C-alpha cells in the first residue's frame, strides 16, 4: 500500500499545476494547543475541519451556531455577528479593523466562516491516510496481533444545500478488518426540523451530562472555556469508538411570542466494548482504548448493548436562556465497575437544568445536574469585558458519587466527579502589541481519589505574555506553577503523602517572512520539587521548526526537538499537528531527540498529497514504548501518507 502511494506521488508531480488551499500549520496548532491542558490528550479537531469544509455564513448564523468555533466568548460572537449583518458589503479586513481579535481568532474566522452569499451548493471531500511502523512493535514480532501491519483511515463527506452525508472507516495496525471501526451519518433540514440519522453526539447546557469528546480545558486560552455553551446535535466524525451515539435525533425551533423554544429528542442503540464476566453475567470494566488487535482485546468488542434516549428543551430570549436536559441509559448487562465515570447497575436517568444570561459585555452561565442515584453536580461561570480587560470567574462542585458517562468538567480532573474549585482568568491588551493572559485555579476533592487514600487539594497559577515585536515576528513567555497532593513510596512498608510542586517555563519566538518561510523556536523547562521526600528533578526540551512554501503547489516543513529529563515525572509535552485532521501529544522524557519532516504537494486543483516521516531516538535505552507497542532498540521511525480530494 505504501508503494502504491509513492507511485501516486510521482504521477501527481508530473501533472499540470493549479492553485490549492494553503493550511497554516503553526497557527492551527497554536489554536488547538491553547484550548488543551498542558499535559493532556490532543483536542478534538473534527469540528474545525467540518467548518472548513462547510463554512458558517456570518450573515445568517446565530450566536449558538457561531460558538461551534472554539476560542470565542459569547460577547465576541455577538459583536462579530452584529457587524457582519449590519453591513452587506463588509469584508474580513474591515471586520478585523473594527474588533480586537488575536491572530488565531482571525485565522479561525477566515477558514471556518464566510461573508460570501454565493457559496458552492454541492461539495464533496475524500481523505485517505496511511501510517506505517518502520520498526515493528513487539505485537508483530511475537505474533500477538491477529491482523496485518496496514493502518488505514478513510473519510468521505458531502454537502448539498441543507443536507450532509458522511462516513469513515478506520483500521489500526494489527487489527483484522479494513473497517474495524466505522461511523456513518445523514443529516438535513426538512420543514424546519433538523434531522440526523446514524452516528452523532450531543452538547447541551454547559456539558455536565452531555458534551463532545474533547472539551476546552485549562490552558493558554484563559477566558473562553469558562462558559462552554452546547450547540445541540452534531454529526459524529471521529474515529474514537466509545463517545458516539448511533440512532437518530431531531431538533426544532419554535417561535413563542418574542422568544424561541428549542426542542431536541434523540434515540441511540449502540454496542459498547468492555470486560464481560460470563459467570456472573456482568460487565466489570468498559474498554476505551479503541484497539482490537490481540485475542484479549478482540474479546472485549461488543461486550454489551447500550440503549440511550432523552430530550432537551431550551427557552431563549434576547437576554436569558433557560434549559433542561433528561437522559436515560439502559444496558443489557449490569455494570459492576469502580470507574468514576460510570454508574453501577443496568439503567438510570440523569437530569440537568441550566441558564445563560448575556447583556452587553457580560455573560453568565450555570448548570445544576443530578445523576442516577441523586448525586449532584454544579457549575457556574461568568465573563466580563471592561476597557482593555477580559475577566472570567468560574466555580464547580461535583460530588464524589456523581456519575456522568458523557459529561465533562472544566477543572483539574478529566472526569466530572469528586471535585470542587474556583477559577479566575484575566486577559489584558492595553499595551500596544502585547497580550497578557493569566489564570489561577484552586481545587480540592471531597474524598480520597483512586491513587491517593485521602482527599487531595492543589492550585494552578499561569502567566503568559505575547509580544508582537514586528508585523510578522512574535515572542511568547510563559510561567506555570502547579501544586498538588501526591504520594511517594519511602520504604517497602511506608508511603508519604505530600504536596508536590511543579514549575514550568516556556520561551518561544515565531517569525513569518515575506518569502513564505515560517520559523518557530521554543525552549521549555520544568522543575519538580518533592519536598525533601525525593531528589528534585529538572527537565528541558526545545525545538526548531520551519515551514516553507516555495511555490503555490508545494509546502515543506519540519521540526527538530531535543530533550533531557530525569524521568517521566519531569516529562515535557509537545503538540504535533501531523497532517490535516490528525494531531498528537508527544511526551518527551529521558534523553534524546524527536524529529519530523513533511511535504505537501498540490499539483492538481483540489488535490493535496501529504507525506510525513518522524523519528524518536533515545539514549541509553534498549527499547522504546511498552506492552505490545514496545520497539526493540533506541529508535522509533514512522511514515504517514495522506491524500485529500475536494470536489
């Protein structure tokens, strides 16, 4: 398959040239990194890609539709839409001159929205992606994987007026079937009803019980995540196999005097993966890694059936939104698991009520939720703009017993459970060409956690300044302090609980020259203070990145990263937007380097071919990775090829 792609690459190079759409990798990566935790999983980028394919029309969009674009507050969304609708001839340049926006926000508007009344009515997109381990993992060398090495992803999407259709198939290396994972959807608008059949997800309220896979979390975007407002039913375009609903959903707006009543109803019937105890006819754990390569992994597939249905009502005026969501989940087998995201038993209901208030430069949101057993969760947030300041305040309280399989928390934990805290965010742009961002978050747990046998507490402090020293040159400085309860083994019979302190610092320089060359340099360090219970650790990492567009038909880029840390405790994470639609978070620890090179060729109009090579090399190790993905030796080399077609 790789050889086939290389032949195709050669064939495309000799075909006549035409202009194709360029992707600003650095800006898009900055956007995705800003809405993600420093040491977390990669953000969900399928929503951005869907808007790139089918841009939002600013002349007709609602605030709720606009907030599908990450990184914008409700006030910013309102101001942008008011300006767009007040002038029928307004351009993006004029829009940007009238409202203060960051480079990332401007870029998102350019790629995700349109001011053009005459957009193409019919559009088709096809993507194929191949990945190859150039050095075989242990799962292949020891014949533990049942399938072959082929790792292939296919996605198709089509738009015609108010209708859209899409499907994807995904096979990881070692899996048996070409469509080991798949999803498909058909959505459209019929008589003012939005109808969706197939695979979908839901966002309601502030996300306590229903949200997408990757919410915005604590990071460099310090204001926007405080009030994340649900956009209703959305097409599911991800290859992650445990967050989709499969069935049908409908959404409709009704006019009641001067208010709008929005109604959503849904039904889902899905097979879920897990560990099945046949003796007791129970599910002891739900499997969420998404790999089905070995005998034990394959046995987990389709272990139980999940039936899910519910509804949402929202009453909206110009200032206030009131909403309520009810969700019922019924499994065909009893769940007996210690997971903090899942409830015990076969079935139960979750209910949530929420409100939003928007007036001028003030926004407010709150949501109160109750789970299957009456455990509660509460979230509240406010955003305010005054002069050159943006201020955000947020509080949350999720009781220890609260279980929400498809909800999210804006806090320290990735699971909406056993946490309370208070967050403050601040942004200041009163100094020419300088943007200052900061946040503090103080949190604690009500009870012991999975790893610590007593309640924990901690704090995060974040400060960042971005200084545009010239039109195309920018410097970034970041300082982060994290303090959190941890536990360390002092001896075979004694473990000590203490407050671990982590300090992080980042310095970055970014340059975009007029000859189509973009450069980025970063140096980052972290220091771990174990409070005299162990030796302190220090880690350092840096990279140099360059992207060059020598002609309209080609883009070339690469990054070289070097790192040195004492252990995984002092790990430093780097985001990599590998190719369009595929982003990873790389944990760098030990001593070594990581590097990648990529090229995009667009020799034919509306066709992009991407090729990417990456290498990770570590010193003083005999293998890289763990489990069945362990690779013998000190190098991990991979090749990726992607074909994008737009019609």
